[in-house]
C-alpha cells in the first residue's frame, strides 16, 4: 500500500494514480459483479496481455483495492475480489457507465 507521502496532493490525481489505467478500471468493473479467477479475467478482457493483467492485479492488491484468495486445492485455485476500498469505487464506475451511455445516445 502506498504511503500518504507517496501520493499526489490532489485527490483526483491520487485516484488516477491508483486506478487510472484502462485495464485497472475494466478489472474493477468485472470484480464489481463477483470474484473472478485469473484466466476468466484474461479471457473477458479482450486485448490484455498476461503480463499486464498480472502487473495490474499485483499493483491493485498491493494498494489494497483487491484481495487475492488462494484455495488449498490441487490444482491451486486463486480468486480475485474487491476489498472494501475497491468496493467503494462502485459509484464511480456506475457514473462512468452512465456517462458512456448518455454520450453514445447523444452522438
């Protein structure tokens, strides 16, 4: 998790630094539905590379936005879900969806 001193002073810049990439926002969008496994995310997020997905998930886990649960099974099963902090992004993602719908209807 980033320390307060490492974050930008502007709250919008802080949010952008945590979830501002295209892929992180789409990962959050998916995780708002339910927990997902790595390969499910990779199949659903058309165009994302394994490397970028891995880096994005690790970064968001480190920042406390998502949780990673490893189930002691053979073969191992890992699920990613939103943490409480990640869940608090729901109104932001919903507002982005509403904007996208309105924009498409008006253009």
